[in-house]
C-alpha cells in the first residue's frame, strides 16, 4: 500500500469511537482476545468483528490464532505515520508535546464525565 | 459537538489525500482564497468546494467572505485534539527508540573492546 492510501485507511480507521476504544484498550493491554475486546461494548460480536476487519485492513492491528483463541495486537507503524503527519502543526501551538498530552487527558476526563 | 463526535469528524476529514493537501497548504500559507487552494488540483472547483465543506463541518477550517473573495483559514483545535488522542502511543516508540539506541551503544562499546 502506498503512503497516501495508508494514511487514508489509518485516519478512516480512527474515525469511529468503537475502533478508537479498541485501540485504546490495546494500548493498555497489548495482546487481548477478541472476546476480551468485545466485552465492554453494547454491540454484538459480529459488529466488533467488522470493526476489527477495518482495523486489520488499515494495518493498525494484527490477529493471530492459537487453537480457538484469536489474539489481537497493536501494530504501531501506521499510527506513527498518522501522528507524524499531524506533527507538522506542532509549531502552531508551540507548546511541548507534554502540554498537548495534558490537554488531551483533561479533555478525555471531561468527556467521560459529561457523556456518562 | 461532543468530544467523541468531534474526533470522528476530524479523523474522517483527514482520511482523504485532497483534504490533507489543502490542510498542508494552509499550514504553509494560512489565509488562502478558494481559487488559490483549488489551483494545484486536477479536480474541478465544485469538487474542491465539497472537500472544503467536509473540512468546515469538522471545524478544521473557517471560511470568511469579503466581497467576492472567500478566505480559508486553519482552525487548529480539532487537529490538536486528534493529535492528543494519538499521543498516547508515544511511549511505545519513544521507549523502543531509547532501547534501540542503548543496544547500538552497547554493540559499539563491545566492538571497541574486541577490536582493540
């Protein structure tokens, strides 16, 4: 896949809250089974599987099978490229990445409270 | 728009090479007219206008009209949020880069000793 197509797929994969939640889960616990990943969601397993297909097509996860258990892992190269693309704007907010990260954590905590 | 919906729209807006090219252009020259933005593309003006609509709906650009000229500007808050979301993965590669560097230094020190 070329660089542009890869970025298209990565950003499209990120444009969904369930898929982002799956990626966030894998960031905390890499190497989760499909049923572990599906558990927190109200949607049915086939819907989760479809989201995993999108993530797999974008190359941001890998799936490996051992017996009846499919283990899902993060594959970070495409995410790194997406972040690199966005980094061009860094100079605009001229803050350190730390400040941006702190801002994100605040926003997320806020969102968790208001969306509850 | 809530935090999750905003991220959905921002990442979806980024999932297209023409829209990313428009944003990259605005990063170099903020405050461009629609015709300036359209010029490098092989696609027709109405197609460019549609991409601008998507960017505007995601809140990553603003458009202002003075006489017959529409000026397009970057609006960075949503892009900052998207980047913040991706920053959670930073520890994965910053950690591994450190480890790669340490490994390389170890190898080099080893080589200096055995080649002496």
